[in-house]
């Protein structure tokens, strides 16, 4: 959308440590260092999960709602976690971007790396079904386009993979950090940004809720640009030059 396009719109060796009771974390096996027996009551108390209450979790790259809910043993699972944080996450539970602060109703503290390494691997059929229902996308141009197409489909925004890819390669060569600092838009103080070179007023007008509010975010940029192209040209597929 470079060169004077987008006029302002119309409108994530055998020594072990014993865990102290009351920490809220399941106890690891007692160290075999001369200890003959352990008090049964203390062992039971240490192994019982304690309620931790509500905690704030800041998402990291690669996080999913399922993984976070499983880590903190959230009652109701990822669906409850999503319900509690829908305002922060947006309309698509698959779009979990780094930096979101989520309120988690934890019933246990998050497992450490050592805990996970010592725990037997297990996954119920329900968990497998839940994970398979949450799509993940590779962090590259192909993944960004496919992610955007799924969001566009949910929001009734037309466009094809070929149409999006063709326009991206012309506008930014696939660089999500691309910015045009030389055309008339830049001279007016609104340089074109991102994969599909959207200026800030256009991004603001056509941003789709549930995507990151950042024109340099590749998925948000594609979806907003396609939303704009649909309103002005009928579809991004109809765009074959500067728009």
C-alpha cells in the first residue's frame, strides 16, 4: 500500500531436593541419603496439591491455553481459562500472542522443568482431542498467511492464499518489519508498514478484533489489509498493483 495509497478511510547425578510441606507443590521422591522411613502424615501432606488461587501469567512465544491450563491444573481446563480471559485474548482462542497477562485460577503451582522431567508422560484421549482442535502455525510467511486466512474466514473477509502472497511479495518481499519512509504517505507522517504496507489510519479503521493491535504483527497486518481491500476492491484477489 505504498506510494500514496490508503487515503484516510471513510470513516512461552541422582540427587533430588525434598519439597517442604505447605509450598503447594507435589513432593518429589525423598532423597536416598541414609533416610530409612518418612512420616506418613508428612508425606501425604506434601504430596497433596494445595490451592494457590488466582495468579497472573504473562504469555510467551509458543504458549497455548491448553498448556497454561494444564500447567496450573485449572478447573474447567483451557475453556474456562479462555472464558476468564476472553477480553484479553479476543474472539479466537488460538491466537495467543506473547505479552498477554492472563488471570489463571490455579489449583497448583506451575510445574518446573525438573518436575516435568521426572513425571511419567501421559495424555488422555480428551487432552489429545483438545490439543488437536487448537491449530498452530509455523512462524514464517506460509504460517502467517494460513493463520490470517482462518481468521478472515471466521470474519467473512474474502481472499485467497495466492492473492495474499502475490501482494505481499510486491509490497514488502515478505518482510513484516518493512516500512516506507519516502512516499507521499511518509511525507504526510503516516508511512506504510508491514507485510502489506498499511498506513496507521487504515490499520486502525480495518483492524479485526482478536488480532494484535500492531501493524507490524504479520497476521494482524494481513487481516487488516484484506479487510480494507474487501471494502474497497471486493477482495485482496482483485488487487494487482499499488492500492
